[in-house]
C-alpha cells in the first residue's frame, strides 16, 4: 500500500497499533493530537518516550483480560473484597467455603443451589 504513518487519537488504539506494527509492519504510529499540533507549528515534546514507558501498564492490563489473569487478580484481591462486604456477608462466605460440598451446591446448574440471601434468612 505504501502507507508510512498511521494516526490514532485513542491511546489504547495507538498502543495496539504500535504493538501490531512492531510485529508485522514497517509503519510509524503517531498520536493524532501531537501530529495536528506539530502541523500547526506548536512546539511540543515528543510523546513517544512516555508512550513507550507506559506500554508496560497496558501490557499488564491486557494480561489481566485473560481468564487466568483475572483469576490471579481475584485471588490477590479476595481477602480485601471479603472484608469489605456488608453485614458480615464475607464471614458467612468464608464459613460456607469450609463446609464440605457447599461450594459445589452454589455452582450454576446444581439442583440443590441456593443463594446467600436464602442462607442468611435461615440463619
């Protein structure tokens, strides 16, 4: 095609285009706002060094978008999430996890399934 440059306004799109370009294409990806400002003769710092530095953050977030990444995140956050639940719900869930068979009953499709609301009404 002969394309030498792609402009992107969305930072996330710019990141993905840069990653794709690095892997497959010999093409420059540039921030649209920076490109326009430069064309209008505004003196601006080159955003690419900072963009490159921030790619690590995007890569980490993309890794979290996998089932394993999300499971790892939830494992890390679970104690805080349980402690933040209202009206002792977290303590009740921890207790339910210790009773053999209760976690299996809470899975979708289990004919013996019940909710924590039902359990709290029984208790």
